[in-house]
C-alpha cells in the first residue's frame, strides 16, 4: 500500500493509506489539507508497520515516525455501546 501523512487543521498528523495503483500526487490533490509531511510505501511486517520510499514529485520521503503514526491510527479500540 502507499500512504501520505498530512497535517490536519489542528496541527496533528493524519495518515491516508491507499492502493499502490493510485499515484501519490493524484491522492494529494484529493485531500483538503495544505501540508503533506511524508509519503511512501507501507507494509505490515512481523514487528508492525514498515515504511519506506517516498515520492520525488512531491519531494517527500518516509520518516522514522511514520510507522508509529500509522500504528496509532489503525490500532484496535474498545467498541462503543
């Protein structure tokens, strides 16, 4: 999968994960946020998410903290009743 991490209107990082066939730049155009923090590829490995690569057109790379941002966004939460 590919991903972008953007900064939301409150300054928090928000990840967007999408299929490899979608271009980073095309996805970027669809997002309402002004600042993109990182871009790359993400895979689920034995020890959690592994982020790599980047996008030359956007001038962005995967960052060390991206895996933790994705993990937090996708962690299982208790169900609301």
